[in-house]
C-alpha cells in the first residue's frame, strides 16, 4: 500500500501532475528541493512492493513501511499547504494571474523559505529510510517480491483431489452433474472454467466433478495441481506430466533436467494422444495461463480436457474462448442453512439446547451472505462450543468471528488464521498498487449501498488515483479500473447499461469487511457511523486523510473530530429526506477547518440551506456535490475553485429558483457540471474546454456560440420553457460544419408552442431522451442518425403515425414509451412486418388509452426483453408468439383479467409459452386502483344523473 501512496505523490509532482502542485514546483528556490524529494521517492518505490508483501510477517518492516507512507503524505501536505497560503494571501487578484506570477513573487519569501526547509527535512528523512532498507533485507522488486510470504500463502492454499469435503456439498449437486456430463461430450471445448470470488466453493465444485464416477470411468489419466499466485510454469508442467504418466524415480530424474520447451512438448503430446483430465486449481492471472498454455493441446482434436478455477473473469473467458465459463454463486437461504446445520449440529442431542442454538444460528447466518467459506468457518467454530452461552458470545461479535475464524481472546495477526479474511485478502494482495487505492476507497460507502459507477469514477479522479497519457480520457481509464476489480471478483455488478457498461455496483458484505479492515490498517480512511455508534480506530485519527460520515436523523455532529487534520476527502451519507437544519457556525467549520480538501460530498442534506463564502478558500477542491441539498444561493467565491473537475448543483430548492452567479469562467479543469432544474443567472462556459457532462442547461441562460465550442461534450441535457429552443435549432442549422462530434447522450425537455423539426446538429448521438408536451412529431432526419440505439419518450404528445418513424430506425435497440402518444388510430398500437429490426428491449409504461396491440409476423425479430407497465391493453398482442428471441416478459401493474390470460390455461398462453422468464407484479394494486376509479366514476355518473333528473323535473314543473 505504501507503494500506491508513493506512486500517487510522485504522479502529482510530474509534469502531468495536479494543476495546483505544478504552480508550487516551479517557484524559484523550491523546484530543486521538490525534484530531489521526488528522486528519493522514485529510488524507494522499487523496493516498496517487497516491503508491502513482507510487512504481515515482520513488525519492523511494517513500521518502516508506515513511516515511508507518512513521509510521502507529508511532502504532499507541505506543497499543497504552501499553495493554499499563497492563493489566500493574494485572493484579491485573479487566481490564474497569481499562479502565472508565482515565480516572481517576492512578498511570499517567508513562506518560500519555510517550504524549502520542510521539503529538505522530508528528503533527509526519506534518504535515511532508504539507507536502512538493507538492515531490513528489503530487496528491489524483480518479479519475485515477498517470496517467503507468498510461499507461506501457497502452503496454506494447497488443495488435494483426494481430500474429501463431504460437508461442503450443499446446493451444487445439479452443477456437478451438469459439468460432469459436459466434460464427456465430444463437442465440449477443451477447457471448462469455473470462476468467482474467493470462498464461493470453486475448488469444492471442481473436486466433485474430478472425482465423479462417470468422469473417472471416462478418462484414463488424471492430474490435479494447485497453481496459486506465485509459481514457475516449467515446475507446474513437470508436476502435471509426472502425475499423468505415473513416472518412476528414474523417469522423474530425467524430467527434472528437461528445459521449458522440452517438457511443454512432452506434456502436449501425451495429452493429445490420451484421454487426460487436468485440474488447474486457483490460477490467478492471464500471464500465468499463458506460461502453461504451450503444454496443452487446446486448439487440436483431442479427448483430453482441462478444468480451471480462478477468481479472474477475464482469464476464465479467454481460456474458455468457445464456451461460456461457469460462474460460482452464493448459496440460497435454504442451502446455506442446510450447510450450517450439517457442521454446527454434528454432536448435539439435547433438543431444547439445539432449539436455542438454531434460533441463534438463524440470526447469525445472514452475516455469511451465502458464502460457503464463511458458513463453514462460522459453523465449524460453533460446533466446538457446547453451551448456549458460548454461542451467545459469538452472536454478539459474529462478523469478527467470521473474519478471523478463531476465538477473540487469541492474538490476531492477519492471515495466520483460517477465517474468511485469509482467503479474501489474497485477492487484495494480488492487486496492482493503482487498484489497491481504488478498492480501499469503496470502504467509504455504507453497507449494501448501490454505487453509481459514474460518480465513483469521478471521485477516484478527484482523489488523484487515475493517471493518464495525453491520448486517454481520465473517465475511460477510471472505468477500466472498475472493470478490472469486477473481473477479479472484488466488486459485484448490480446493473448493466445498454452498451454493456456497468452502471451500478456494490461490495459483497464480507468483501466490504475486508475493505474496511485494510483501510483501517493502512490509515487510508475512517468511517464515522452514527447508525451503529461506531467508528474506526481513532488512535491514528490525527493523520487521517479521508473521512466518511454515515449520518442518521438524530445526529448532532456534522464535523468529524479530526479538526486540523490534513483531510483530502469528506463524504456525507445521510438518510433519505434528511432535513436536519444546521447551525451556520457548524457549517462554517467544515469549510474553515479542512482547507486541503479535494473531495466534498454534501448530498441528500436537505437541511443544508446556505454555503459560507469561505468555500472559496478550498482551492484544492476537485469534486463538490450539493445534490439534493437545500442550498438556494451559490456564493460568488466558488469562482476561486479553479481545480474543480465535478460540480453537482442539482439542489432541492422546493420549486424556487437557485441563484448561480457567473462563476465558471476560470474553471478550465471542469469536466462534469450538473445544474439545478430551476436556475437564475447567466452561464459563461467558453473556457470549459474539458467539459464532458452538461446537465439541465436552459437555452435562455446559455451562450450558443460557447455551447457549440464544447467539443468534448459526451452528455448534454437542455431545458426550455420560453421558446428559445427554436433559436438554438436555427443556430445549429446555420453552421457550416457539424457540431457535437463526441456527444453520446442528448436530453431535451421542451414546453412551448412549437414542434421539434431538426436535430441534425446532434446526429452522432447514441441516446436520445425527449420530454414534454411540445413534442408532437419526431424529426424525420432521425432515420439518418448512424449511432442512435436508445430512445426514451416521456410526457410527449406524439401523433399516432409517429410509430412508423420509430420502427424504421435501423439501429434502435431500446425504446422506452412513457405517456408518449396523444392518440392512436382506434387506440391500437401496431408493430409492422420488418419494423424495429434491431430492437432488444421495449418498455411500455402508462399508456392507458391503448386498448389493443398487434405485432405482425416479422416485427421485432431480435426482441429479448418486454415490459408492460400500467397500460390499457386487454391482452398481450397477437403475433408475440412469432418473436422467438423473447427471453423475458415483465408485467407490472396490470389488472388480474389481463394476467390470468397468461397462465397455462389462459387464452394467451400460446403467445408467451416460448418465453423462459415471466414476471408478474403489482396486480392487486392495479385492481384496487381500478376499483377506486370505477367507484368514483359510478358515483360521478350517479350524481350527474341525479342533477340531470332534477333539471328535467324543474323544467316539467
């Protein structure tokens, strides 16, 4: 981890480092000291991987690593504190002008001398630390770092095919049969990959398949090898060949003398000519597989097969090129309880005691989150405890017992115990330093929190974790880091978008436990959780750099107790509708006490109504989010925040306009700007050349000339109530060259007395979202958009014939209709033959006037998912039976008469019997709403009839 911190600090001091630090580096008389300190860090970095690997086993090395890490942080603090002092002292002038004039500043001589002295002191400290490395036997990384530590890990992780795991076999019987049968098929690919996070039972599953009666009968030669993280390809191939060939002692001596090419050739030929089954258990990297691949005939006709288990999805997929790898899953609630019972209650005979233990067990089991390893650890520990009282002690601290796998009164030294931590920590140890920073940052988020990937990548960028070349976008590199954590089974995917990119993710409960523990060990961040009344160890809190505050509605503290600490990140997570009103003095302290902040997340704090002007002093701030706060006025001092990359002003103003002064002129680093729905003030974005996201911009507040110069825009959301959209449309038409080449997503919210006629200025978009009653027709040039794959229509008043334009869009894959049509002929929706040729997902929501829907044969030939939500259809459409590709039909909020037709005895079952997944929800709610509507309508009709009869009677009189 020290390697990660040192690398991050070095990156900040390089020519492509942070904007603020660069201004300090070139100060006369200071640049030499900065470069010397940077050189010391560079010299030391090569040794830190070995030191990080060894610190678990050596107290002295652990202390040395911590000192190096803190020295790197100190260097960063000194430089950034100096920049802050100078910028505040000269705050009356233009910040940009001040930075350009730094080299000539004379009045800051005292500060310059002080920073030079501080940097020299840190450099001397680093130099002494580097000289002491020999006494600790710390070696430069050359591909075998931490050899002793990894050797011990490998010994603990060795697996053997003959060792029975009888108690582990719960919930995988079908998978064992499926994979065993698959192995015997002639058409089976050469490799069967099993992947998943640590502790899911990959080895157990592979072992059951390996020892299956059918498999033993089919194959003639067998070899099981445990590969693990550190191995030599030649040694593994020799081990496999010896096991397959049953080599004698003489033959083993000969095999030992073979070089890599020779053993690979022999192993290859043996498997090609025989029926062999080889298990490569616990292989970690693609490089590891590539070092072995030459010994396996994976691309030739052979009856030999390989079973491969791994935590790396990419490796499983690439090794399994012609088939999908098998993914291990957590146990269901029932299977988890069966496994727990088999282990925990082996010797229990007293029914009363067993009943009490079962109650405690059922309360503790959810903490295992379906992970077989965690269940085995917990149940195994409890099986050795005879009394209910002992079980109650475990119950009080169940999470810690699961992690450690031992009693709490025993000394704990990380991976020397057999709990879940020792297995999951292997995944963490195998991460490159850049991913360790990204992974540990996830400890900020509350338990079971669904993390939006775009927001997460913005936070990583603001923290300085992401380094790029001039040809790479930071957002793309940041997303690739998240993808790699997913591939390594460290992070779970929750939702995937249309393009196949991950939209939201989360941490498995036990992986989050590991994340929190490692973050605390490394003093990386601290969590103050007011829900549980707990927080991280506060012994080192004075040096903490990041704090996450998990607030509840009764919280009386907004500022962490780390006042004066060099905080870089302060994230607040409040409960939904958190309306606590805060004293102005308390709010000011956030901005006065932590002036080195890079990240400030004040989301969902409705009670926060005002920001102090001192927010302008946070000149290092790169991420500021006020989303769903109650802030109504933005201080003009925000203009000083020239390092901002992400600014989210989507405040909840209760229908009032938010005042935003023109603060964006100097924000050249700004990449993502989210404006409130209701805003007062002019926008000047001419200098925001890096802007990628511009959300909620109003036509009347925007300079069209500046808008079209934002060449890097990827996402744009425009709102107009006053008829200015027409002016923008005409402006785009008048331009000789196309605009918005990089734009991927466009949202238009239009209300007025005009129609949407031309979107040619946005012809390269992938996603289009149209909202508003002004939209009655779709521009016909949509048909020429080469990339348009997703359309959402909300609260529009389209004419019925507009469905003809939609179904002709050649690349459309997703269509979402929400109160989209003003009228349809005969209240009937028709999908024509050959219409929607590439549509995969159709979502029909709140279309009450549609009574009938017809799907002609040949329509929607690629439809996979269909959702019908609160529509007026009496039945699913005729012709749906012809859509053979349909895999999922979701029916939400439809009346019971509609849903009953979908049952096996229903009138419409023949239309949907080919669909593998049918989901029906919300029927009772719809019936009750319809009943209320009918009663109200009947009552109104009765009242109308009564009034009419009175009028008639009056007339007759």
